[in-house]
C-alpha cells in the first residue's frame, strides 16, 4: 500500500481522486509493488529450469454452471519442483481463475486480481460484470509482457457464472495469451503444456448438459490424459493422496470440491481405466 505519513495517518494518495482500479492506483503511487513490474535487465532471458512453472488447467461448462480444475505439479526443467501446487483460486463469489506459467508471478497476479475485484466493488458499489472481469485480467497480463518476453509468462484461465446471461448459458470461459489477448471459449478449454491432450480428451467426452458428477469425471479423465503424455503434468498420486483441484461455480457461488469427493472420483476413474488404459470411448 502507498503507506502513511509521519503522523501515522493515511498518506495523501488515499484521498486523491482516481479510477476504481486498484492496479492503476498502485501503478500511480507504488509501481514497485506490482508483480508485473520488470525485475530483469532488458534483453535477459531466463532458462526454462530457473523458476517453477505450473501446468495444466482446464474448464468446462455443465448443466448447473461451469467447472474449473488443475493438476498439482510444478516443474523446473526436468525436475519436479512441487507436487501439491494450488493452481485454481476463487476470484470472487462467482468467478475463479486458474493459471499456467511462472508460479511466483502467477500467484502474485492472482492475489492482485482478487484485490482488484474487491476494490472495484467497494468503490463502485456493484460487482464488475463478467466481461469486465475478463477485460481487466487481460490488461494485467498485458502489463507482464516484458517479463513474458524474458521467459516469465503467466497464462491464466478464467471461468465464471454470469447472472445476467440467459439461463443455460451462464457458465462462461475465457482464455488468454501471454500478450493479453482475450478469447471467450465455448463449452471447454485448457491451458498449459498438457493442454493439447486435455482438450483432445474433452472433445471426446464433452456433451451439453453434463451433470456435476459427469463433468468432474470428464475433467479428471482429461487431466489424466494430459499427465499420460506430458511430463510436466501430474496425475493423481494415490500414495501421497494428492489429487487435482476441482471447483465449480453455480448460481450459489464458488465451491471447491472436498478432497474426499475428488479422491473418490479419481479412484473410480483410475479403476475404470483398468480395461482401457488409453481412456474411455466417447459416449454415443
């Protein structure tokens, strides 16, 4: 925060009129606190094994809303840096964000984004629209372009329940590129190094109107397929009891599935793969 004056009172920055964006507030008064502030000399590119990177995350719509999930692995080159990384986070009551890319920058960006949405609602007296949330996140990613060009990219995935959209189309998914490009996705999408395999699995398993249970199993199948072909993606770890993070967003808000539920469905999915190690066939 911009801090206090010598008398212990809030500094003048807190009373200066401005926009409802907390990011713009920091940029104007304390730009060094922004995670997107360049930290490396121009022209320096980091080797891929210097910092932990996280993959894979995905989202899909279903009958009651939208589901967002991610595996738990972070890697540094050919090393596993962390086995239980949290890549899926609530942004507000009806929005969640997951990330692939440089873990340290991504975690700070998610935290700043959470404050950004809360700050906007307090200043304006109303929540930001879902499209506005996606646009605001795209702007934050664009501010990180200099570091992305140096190998420190952050690519989030945004999912939300749009209370203003027609019934049946309220679950919405937004993808981004490292330059801040914004793309709304229909039905399902995935990001990260394992995303081609996850999207391929979802093409076979997805259908409109999935139940919550069916949607969770489809997400777990897709992450399993990603881990099967991408060494940077971690599959369910039965011995350590580490399973993907799966969350849903409905009219009632954001809900992270309890580990007991995720574990039960993960074990069921693995058992069903006993006869078909390469995955289930698409439903007729």
